[in-house]
């Protein structure tokens, strides 16, 4: 699919003689789309799993669009800074952003007084990756199972410290859900990414880290860390030796979903073009092979289904927050 030629052929008639009060119709604008590079905002730092996925996706999407996609990292405040830039961008199709669920949904109510964006200002486009959560300890840790960890907490609550990457993120919520299932209180420390958390774990500064399968798989395979649980319905490749939490009596499911969104108000024709391009990339065998190599499970959710996914997640998590607000620990 080469977007420019297809759009010119199918949309040019809509531009002829159609003038709105502010200028050409959206069809006329879309007929030339894209005519310049597109900025892709990544709300986290370079080198992380979100950034890596974004840059690989951009490489394939450029082939479909016939224009460059410039990846711009805007990290800070756990992703909020990047999503504020996305929400405030001109809705012309030349700004695309990665959004990370569930954290993008929780800030509008956990940071209600200060948050700089709302979900109404962002239009979800498509989810691409759903990355299950993993709880892991160092290879020389005495803890072999979740029960071992729970017993240690009950014996000495301050002896077990678990990392996460920010209040309301999937890893933080996974650990909280595990603590609730186990009937224990956990001590937490936040780190700016998996690299920092892993260094702290291997250095003996924390007991365990809560992260995602794509981040932990290589370290588990290399024998640097031991996976205690994957928070999924069933065991996952390439760490099939790691049992699920449910197998061990802790019914916890958690994952990070990574997808794309545009500013609300983008013309429907442009939105549809970006949606078609996303489908083409996700179905590209070469893209899928690269995701497999990075242990990033593809879970495509498109258009309105993805909008519903984000909104449903927001409503469910907000309900939980209103009943028992989680706090930074």
C-alpha cells in the first residue's frame, strides 16, 4: 500500500470546488496527506521497550506513507509530559504518539488536580503490543516461589522491597494486586526504567523487581534473574519455565499495552489513513519477526475497539481508585 497515490486517486474529487469558511475541506487536506514528515512522540526515554517498539514501527510505516517519521522522546512525569504534548498538538495528522496502558488512563484521576491532559483530548488509534507482567528476583535469591516471598514478608515485612516504574503503572498495579491476593503489605521503591531496577536488584538493594516480559526475558534466559511469576492466563514464550501467578494460587493478571494515538480532532480521512498504515505494518511478517526477537507479543486492537479498550480500562481503574486509592510507597 502506497498511501499517497491511493489517496490522490480516491479523494481528489472531494477537494474540487469544495471550500469551507476556513479554507479547503478536510477531504482536500487529506488528499495531500502526508506531504511532510510526521512526528512520533514517545513519552519515555530512548532505549526502553516503548522507544524500541516505536522506532521499529516507524521504519515500516515510513515505507507505507512515503514520508519520514521522526521519533521524538519527551520523557518525564511517568509519561505525562509526552502525553500533554500529544494532546496539545495540532490535530492535522502530523503528530502521532505512543500511549501506554494502563498508566495513560490513570493520571486523569490520580493526578486530577495537576494533570495536563484528558483522555478526551487524545484519540486512540491502535494497540500493537500487550506485554505481560513478570515478578523476578536475583538468581542467588533464596526465594524460589511466590509462597516463599509471601512467607518472608509475613515474617519480616521490611525485609522485602519490590521495584516499580511509577505510581499507577502496570507494574505498580500488578504488585499491589499480588499483595492484596496474598494478604500482605509490600514495600516499594520506584526506578526510572528496567535498567535501573535490574542494577538495583543485582546489587542487592531490592528484593525483587516487577517489570514486563519483554524486559525480563533475556535476563531470565541468561540466568541473571529468576522469574517467580508471570501475570498472565497461561505461561508465555520464551519464558515458559516461569509459572503464572494463578498456578501458584494468586489470581493476578497484569500487562503493559503499547499503542498509538493522535490528537482529538484529526480529520477522519487522515485517521483512517493512519489506521490502514498501522494494519499494514502489524501484518508485515518482517515487523512481526522483529517483535518476536524482542519478546514483544503482538495484540492488535484497532480503531473504535481500541477507544473502547482505553475507556473501559479508565472506568474500571477509576472505580478501584475511588474505593481504595493506592498511594506512592
